[in-house]
C-alpha cells in the first residue's frame, strides 16, 4: 500500500495531534495512579494509628485489671484471715443448757 504525497500532508499533522493527545492521556493515568497511591498510603497510616491506639487501650485496660486483681486478692486474703479468726473465736465458747 503506497501513500500518496497528498495523503502524507494530511497524516503528518494528525500524527502529531494524536501523539499529544496520547501523551496527555498517559500523564492523566500517571497522575491518577499517584493520587490513588497517596490515598492508599493515607488509609494505611490511619488504620495503623487506629490499631496502635486500640492496642494501647487494651494494654491499659489489662494493666488496670491486673492491678485490681492484685488489690482484690490482697483484700480477699485479709477477709479470709478475718473469717478464720472469727471462726476460731466462736469455737472457743460453748453454750450449754440443761
């Protein structure tokens, strides 16, 4: 297929226009990819922050539970000792009626 000179005069300017349009399209695609990547990075950052905050809250709650359990266990020991002493005192005296 041979191209005539008249056809060549019409094809060359259109080829440059098409190249410009294709270049703009490629730039838009690259820009969109960069915007999406930045958006994903921001989402990852916020999710990581939420996870670390949640972990810190859980650790704080766990520590509070441990502290309360330790306090409760020492109070429980005191109560057990008091009840044992009270039982010993009660067992010493006998009430007998005839």
